């Protein structure tokens, strides 16, 4: 009989410039699984202020990947800064969710923010 494995959604959490995207991409490559990024969704919406819509689309795509069960993991990169966003993710994904919070010390964070602003 075939066995099925529940897909684990690995969600990133953290402020800008803390390495969420770098971590998510490296983890996705290492695990050979899909990586979904909230900014990729937001960037194609006609109004960049549609943050709630960005998350709704992101959770829908992530839930589809989990339901397919083709991969043991799906990585979802986003700031996930409000508690209700995590609650929404847990409801939408209805399976195993792991949250990885990315942090850097204040001095390094300031350097990264300045570097991003200069780019």
C-alpha cells in the first residue's frame, strides 16, 4: 500500500533585511521543495498596498502545494509580523507548520538596511 506523508510548511518570520529570502531559497534548494515568496505576489498586484490580498494568495498557493503532497516540505517566505497572519496561515494550511524567525543584531541590521536603501 502507498504511504502518504503530510507536507510540512516552513514559514519564515522577521523584519526586512534579516535574511528571510536568503534562508528560504537555501532551504528550498537543500530540500528540493517549492519556495513561495510573499513579495513575488505583492509585486504583481496593481496596488502594492494590497498586503492582505498578497497573504491570501500566498496561503492559497501554499495550501495547494501541501494538499498535493508531492513534496515533504514547502517553504513560505514572508515577514509574518502580525499574530493574525500566523493564525491565518495555520487555518489555511491545516497541517504541520514550522515557523523560523530570522533575526540579526541591531548594528548588522542597520548596515543591511542602509545597504538596501543605497541599492
